[in-house]
C-alpha cells in the first residue's frame, strides 16, 4: 500500500485515478475486515461519489488538495453529517450526526476520501476495544490478541493495510497505545492544537484528535491539515502552527531524555530491549541521549489515579446528556426517573457505568476536595516537572506501552490491570503535551514474541513539528517499519 503522500502526489499529477484508489481500498476492506472487525460502518456510495467528483477536479486542472484521493477512516466518535455516530455504544445506536466535525471538514477540503467509521471502546473508555457494544476489534498481527484501545479500530485498519490513514481520539493514550500494538505510527497533538468540534466528549480537558498512519511522514502531513484555530471550540488555540511536514527531519544535536521513571521493571524486558536499540539508532544519527535519574518526573507514577479521577469526573458530567430524551433509543419506564434509569442502566456498558460512578463519587460534596481537587493539584505538579525537564532537553523518550498486544479476554476481569495499559501514555495527556508512538521493531522473545513495539517521543507544548520531525528522522534512519505479514506485508 502506498503512503498517503505518494497517493496524493500521484493523483495530483494525473497518474492515479481517485475512483481506482477508492475501489481498491474497498476491495482491501472486503478482504481483510472480517478478520479484524475494524469498522462499524462503510458508506460505499458516498465514497465513490466523492472519488468521481475529485477525478473531475483533477481533469479540470483544479487543485485537488494535499490529501487528494487518500482513503481515510474516522473513529466512530467523530461526526460526519448524515453518517452514523455511535461512539461504540448502544445508547447511540442508529443515531446520525446532524453536522460535520472540524477535522472531517478539513480532510474533505483537502481531497481525502472518508472510507468508513472505525470501532472503539464505548465512549472511548478502554485500552483494548473489547468494551465496544458492537464486538471487539482484533490485532492484525495476531487476531487472537487485542489491537489496543480505545482507537483500536483505527489502528487495526491501518495495521491491516486497509487504509494508510485513520483518525483516532486520545484522552489517556488511546491513539499511541493501539498504534504501538498494531505496529503503526500514532500522534497525539498538543492540547488545543486540533479542534474538538464534532468529537463526542469523554474528558474535555484531555481529549485530542490525532492521526494514526502507516508512515511517520503521513502523520506530519495529516497533522498539518487538521491542526489550526477553530472559533467553534473555545479550547482550540489561536495562531499558526509550524508545519510538521516541512520541518527538517534531522536529529543532529537533539537532546533526548530517557527518564528512569519510565523504564523500570514494570515494562516488559523485551520491550525495553527494542526501545534501547531505537535510542542507539537516534544516537548514531547525532542525537544526544541521556538517561535521567529517577525522581525528575517524581509524580509521573501517580498518573494513573490522577488520570482516572480527572477523566471519570469529566465523563460523568459529559455523559449526563445521554438519557434517551434527545439521542438514540429509549427504554420506557413508569416515571421519568424510571425511564432515565432503564435507558442509562441498560444501554450503557459496564465500563462506562463504572467510570460514571467513580466520577460522580469524586465530584460529590463530601469528597470533591479530597479526590478531584487533589488530583488536579498533582496534575499540575506533573506539568511542572515536564516543564523543568524541557528546560534541559528537547524531547523525552520512553516505551509507548509497558507490554505488547495481550490476548483477548486476558484483562477484562481486572479493571486495574486494564487501566495500567495507560501507565506510560497518561503523563503526556495530563500535561497537554505532543507525543508520538513510532514502530521500533518486534519483540524477539517472551510472551509478545513477534509482536510490534512502539517508541514514544514526547515534546514540549507547541513542539508538535519537532516531535513529528524526529519520528520521521527515526523511521528514515531505521528503515521501513515491519508490516503485518498476515495481510501481505513484508518484514523489514
């Protein structure tokens, strides 16, 4: 499968027919989707109509856009007018979006072909995509294992070679963690760099939309398209963002910190081995890599309790609107309160109910100061520790996930074990920092033998272009990442 930039360049040059590109993408989807269950909806008629319209633009000599003819899939919590918007929940079954999200508008304006809606953990709450009300997605490297989550459908679609680009959303690691487990690149922008208009809210102070791609250069290209000010989102920062695609992909003299707080014995030894090899690649390319003593990010180990208190509190408020009155199906009761109870009790899944209860408890009058307020204070300490580290270093490097793709059902009965999947990704979300996961090889031994490992790079706020330029440089120095052989890929 060609990269997104190659597809767009060849379509603009008249060497590729957008209709042929769309037809081939749908053919790949038909062949590979049954094994991975990455999609919840595919609008074949719409994508072919848009491909034909794009072909006419090219024929007329009009500019078809930076993503001309590129098949792109969207996580099913990102709105596109007239298309399904379930957020992986029965409480939104059959609902269709009445408007289009900011990111989808930008993709369409640049000629992207929106192929379908990808599976996710219900309301983006999970790390394995097993919480979807419509069935779990599967990892294309080994379909007995999870693809990660909550953007597991998007990562599986790219990992299986169905599309070169998919959008996910991240609250605590939901782009980077599934990207790592599926052997692809996933980027979480600085909070406020990409509009959340049209994204079903989970944790409003944490949520960000970002790209999952087969190539690091494509993550930079897509970021440039979707980033930018949007007056419809009050948290979206104004002003221009430096171009990530045009940033020089050079690591010469780059100062990279590897905190001991992120590489302890909680991380699988074979994952650490591949990350260590990745750091050697960056050093050989001219980067200055230094292991930072334990304690420089002293509050990072508290990220899991802080993240789940903050995100669950915000989720409890955001999900109060889903009561059967305005969206989706309704379960009738004898009274209005009975209707609320029946609708929310039967149509929300167990993980969503668990987090609503946790968030409601943390916000209650007797516990607000002890739990929610305290979590916000620790969150600020985490932010300050990162700020201090970035006074000395340009980037922070770490594994993306403590382990590789685990077996289906392995962690479903232990919520805390599932929550630990976010151990290494939640700190960047709490601090609002840009971070990328880029493939750095396959685990050679142990329980995750033959499965992908992701290298995580974290930058200072607003340094999205630097983070993505480093990912591009790493991919260039290391060579093409391994591709899933299950669907005709080739190992590097």
